[in-house]
C-alpha cells in the first residue's frame, strides 16, 4: 500500500496570503504544491491535494477552511500532511526557509527537519530551522504534519525566487527529496 501524503497549498480563494514585491503568496503556494504533488505521484506516493486551483475547496470563513483542510487529511487517512506557505515580515531583510510543527521532539519535527535540510543544502536558503506553532492545520491533524515557509515575499531577493517558475520547481524537488528521505528511512 502506497504512503499517502496530503498536500495543502496555503491560502486561496478570497485569502491571497502575503503580498509584496509583486508576489502573491497563494499563487506561489499553489504552483509549488502542484509540482510537489506531481513529483510525489511520480515517486509512487498516493497524493490528495486540498486545492489544485486558486479557489477549489476554499471556504470564505478562514477558521472553517483551516479545520476543513485538517479534516480532509484525517478522513482520507493520510500518513503525512505538508502545508506550503510563503512568509512575510515588516523587516525586508528577513529571509530564509523554515518549517513549523505542533510538537517538537516528534515524528513531525523529524519530517520537517529532513525537508529543511534538503532545501537548505540544495538551494542555499538560509536555515531558519524547525519551530513550534499552534497552527490549526498542525494541531488538528492526526498524522505527522509540517507547515513550510518557502521564503519571504517581503524580501526583494527572495521575492524574485518565489515568482520564478524555475525556482518553484527546484524548491518542490528539494521538498520532495526531504520527504522521500524521511519516508524511506522510516519504513
């Protein structure tokens, strides 16, 4: 039986996420999530996506939408939950790749660390590490889950990367490699 991975492209519909330097977060998240899902399927994983278009499955009520994302993954019986996001800061110098989990010292943290290590080594992103957060999509999921922040839309250099189709494919590949390394090691 194939390992089941739920891929969540953060934001969507009426919620564009962060916007800065010509970058709209929900569009970046969707492009990377769609490429990641393609790579996972090609690698033999079973994949469910929360959305494959800008508006699919997105509810207008944000708390209900976040609960719905977790509920779909739980009902499907996903083995892992990956949420794709892009960060923003009032400080335009803020940069780097980071991952969030609900609990440190857990399988979620090990999965997140594998992804962070892969992205940092392959793309040269600043390593902002794995952090603990009380995000609904992490708190309400029944499986190891991580929320990834690809980079900062508010940073002019990272904004160029985030808007680049070639970089989006490269980061999706690095995320895939991190997931695959973790799953292979823990089978």
